[in-house]
C-alpha cells in the first residue's frame, strides 16, 4: 500500500491494481479526442487489422444472445465521436435475444419493435463476453499513453485527455480488461434522456484505484451531484432494496408517503419516498410496500447542461419510472408542518365540497380521463378528528351531490352501481353527519336521467321525455320528503341555471326567456328576455376552472354571472335585476376576484387555446363599466390582498400592483414554468407566506418578493386534468386558523396556520 501526501485524497483510499477489485469508488476523467489520428487506431484506420476478439463471423439472420446492461447505439460509432456524446438511450435487457440484420466491420445491426434500429459491437455476442462480470464502481487513473477501446480487442480507440472534468468509473471486468462507464456530457436534451457510455481499458493500464465511503448524498459527502447521479444510474434498479439505498446514499433528509404507485382501476398502493436534498440537486427514491425500489427522480435546476424547457419530466427510455425533472433555478427545500389530523382515503384526489361546524363533505376522484376513469366517491369526515363518517362510491358513473341550504342534508345522484356492475339511476337524500338515507327517488323510466339541480328546499330532477329526446321533464321534489311538488316540460335547447340549494328560485332558460320559478309552486317570479347565445358557455370547456372561487365554508353569493344573448350579465337572483354586463366573445374567459372585480382573458384571434403571447388580460370593474388596466399576458387564478394581486402570469407565480398591473415580482427565474397549467388549487395566504399547489408540491413563497421558501413536507399534489373547478375550490382552504389541504394520494389533512410560521422560523 502506497501512503503519504502524494496518495491522499479526501474520501478515497488509493490502492495499486493487482487484479480485478470489487470496491466502491467514484471519480472523473476527460477524454481528448484530438489525438486519435496520431494514435492510428481510429475506426477509419487501415494500418491495423481487426484482432481476434474484434472479428465477427456473424451473418444476417443469425439469432444471438446478449448479456444484460450492455450499451446499444443508434449508429456505428467511430473515434471522432466524443465518448461523452455517444447518445446512448438503451442498454440490453436480461436474456435479450436479437436477430442480426446487417454486419459492418466489428458491428452488428438488429431491429427492435419498440426501440427501432440499433447497433452493438459484435464482441458483446461472442463467447469471450461470457466471462464479463460487473464490479462495484471504482475510480482509476491511467498510465501515460493508455487508451480506451470500444470493446476488448477493438481497433476503435480514444486517447484520454489531461483535464479531469468528465465522470468515469470502472464497472465491469473480463480477463485482462476493465469496462469503464462514462457519464454523458448532457443528460437531458429536448425530450430525451441519455445514459452513460461503456468503453474498455487494459487492466495493466490502470495505475490507481480508490474506494469511496458509503453515504454518497450526505451533506458532507465529497461527491458532486453529477457523480452521484452517475452512480445511481448504473447501480439502482427495480431489484434494489431500501436497505441497499440507505447503505449507498445514507439516511434521507426526509421520508414521506408516496404518490399512488398503481394505475387507475387498481387498488391504491402507497409506498414511501425518501428525499435527498442539496442546493444543486435533489434525489427522490420511492419504495413499494415490500421495500423494493419502484421509482426514482432527480430534481435538477436549469443550467447550461440541462438547457431544456423547465418543469418537464424525462424518463429513461428503458425504464419509465426512472425520471429526471428539470426545474427552475431554485429547488424547494422541504419544510416541516405537522397536520393536526390526516385522513387516508382510498381514491387519489380529495376535494373539499362543503363544511359545517362538525362535518366536512368530500369528493374523491381517481383523476383518470379518456377511458382511464374508474371510480369516484362522496364521503363525510368528522371535522374535529378526520375520521370517515360514511362514503358512497359511484364507480365510473356520473355522480352529483347537492347540499341543502341548512347544510344538514345532501342529495346525491348516481347512475352506476359498482357492486351490481350495472347502470342504475339513484337519487338519495342523506343526513350529512350519519349518511343515513332519509328518502330515495326511483325514476319510472328505464333510460338515463340528465341529472339533478337544487334550489331552496327543493331538488329538481332533469329527465328526457323519451330516450334520446332533447325535450325534458323537470320534476321538482320537496327536499324534506322527496314528494313531487310540480312538473314542467321544457323544449329542446333549454338550459338549467341553478348552482346550489341556496338559490332562491328554480332557474332555467327556454324559448328566449330566463325564468325564475317559485320552488314550491312553479309560478314565475321574474323573467328576463334573452335570445340564445351564439357563444359556447365557459362551463363546456373542461379546462376552465370556473368564473368564481367557491368557499366551502361560506354561503353562496345572491348574484350570478349568466350568459344572456351575447352578453355576460350579473343578475340579482332575488329580483332578476341586471347589476352589470359586458360583451361575451369567442376565445374569452373570465374570473371573478375575491373583491368582485373581474379578470377578463381574451385570445387575440378569438381562439380558445394558444401560447401566452396570444392573450390579453384586463382588470375590469363591471359595476362601474371601467377598465383598470390591460396586459399583453395571460393572467390566471388571481387573489387580491391589500393593494396587490397574486396571479399565475404566463405560467409563473407573480404579484401585480392592483391599481396599474405592474409586475411587483415574478418567479419566472426561480420556480419552474407550468407551460399550460391545469388548475391544481388556489393561492392561500398565511401571514407573509404565500402557498400554492404546483406540480407535485405545495410551495411556500414569500408574498413580499416571491422568494421560494420551500415545499410542505409529506403533501403530494398532482395535475387533476378536467377537474379544474374541483381543484380550484377544494384543494386548499382556510377558515380562521384551520387550513385544509387535499392531495393526489388519497390524503386529506387539517393544519394550524400558526404552526407554519413557527416551523419556518426555526
């Protein structure tokens, strides 16, 4: 053993090479490709014939067996290609068989149905390759004049350069050769993830080797994030256990409940995610219930080596659960904030619908769409403990729930029975606290209902006159006992306009007139003449998150924006008086802010979708008919506080001056962009902290300057596509010191707002 200052290096134990060592190490080297011609050993050289190992006698049509974890190439590689830019996406799988399509020198070509046309050095199919063994990663230094080879005995070679900037490790051995893994210069580009290349050196060329202590990702570890990324890429697989990860990477900084590991349609499976966090990178490792590795993800800040669209996730081509996410320039650290209670549900998304002093009415949704939706439910939780009181699962059928004005009862409509596995229309009136059925309405017809709405003390059943008809019968039921109060036939083109049981009248549009009917008698109380609009209602856009943000703890407003003719009209629901209006246009969306002002977004070309540059946004005082400001930006999800409005501006969190629209701060350079965000929830303010669900995290920012403080521990958010209105209203809410937070892994929790300030200040 050589000792002394010449051989000392932090974190390493240097040894001489006397054979194939199986020791754990890490290190770096840079390969100089400018000296290849001088060496006379490039792939284009004619001065040297193929060695015995490099020669191939394979021919098209041959079936060959390949060892696992060998690199596959999309083209023949010569020594003009830098070793860290080989563009490798795939490695061979276990027991992989190929059929030779072509032979070119020491290369063989084959076709794969999923991966396309691929090439591999013929040596990997030879008898000599059977002696290849993987070894624990090792760093090394080379003797002067040494070379790297495409495969043992290959004529294609590279000469290492003197600058030690690229990552390289010995990972394999066969007879008198070592296999060297070299990390790609760029791991991710556009939508592609690249893998390390594998070259070979002669064993006698190795001068030094080093052992690296376990604990690669500890805060005081000597390895860079890139070195650890290289190690995890070649060492971790679906066979890795939590015990091995703990040995290699060390204790995680945080342990959390994972996202649902199963697809929709299967029982929920929640594992555990370990988070390793440093300023320059974060590594997330998720294990299933059996302690086996299920997923990994690198969170990498955007830089020159990862110059891609931020907030995109990149999967390894051979393993979709091994991902990399390129974020903004700042990575959110995890913040401790312990819930008072947590309810673990059995369906992915949990949305708060309504609340009383003692009960929370919840909606569960698996988040699936386009054929992937399998189940949803409504259930009640004890507000004080989080204990589930009752639940009705409607499977993949339609489900509606209407809470009565006193919030003591709910009326639920379902059209599918998951136990009987058949479509059955049912309308049940339940006690909110117990779930006991007070009455049930069974429609006489055999065909599907259109649904239900509610008004003060009544439930309205909407059913086609005959199957497939556009005409409808409204059957108005007394909400106390389910008895029919009155019926009315409506003609094709009608629209029902009620939003909650707090509406004073049954409201519908028919034959160019908006009617407000007395709930008990059906008598017309007031009406408004209005032709049918030529513009589609915003509610028909599944990505629109609603005109208002509904508060589950508060009563509904006694006024509502309605689309009448081609005008948006603010109608007093009690009197029918028009309080405000503005023109409706194609490509227009708008939202009512918490102070009653209106944000109007319009596409410059009248389209519904487009890039952010295609939109303008106006802050409009509808009651006075004045515009406060207009910006050439897409502004969404506004929350007004004092003289500031917190928004999503062109995909980024931002704060605007309320009187001018001037940007006070923007997180564009710190937090990753949501290029086309689905609504994951609304802003919530706690003292100087601004909370916002974004991606998988519940982010916490400084509301004064937009500084990213971190993410809340053990909260898994998601992208509930086509559930934008539920997400806007039910994902995160505050009532006094109580904060209620939903998730995408079945959890719903109650926190104390005051505890967040205490934890962050520590």
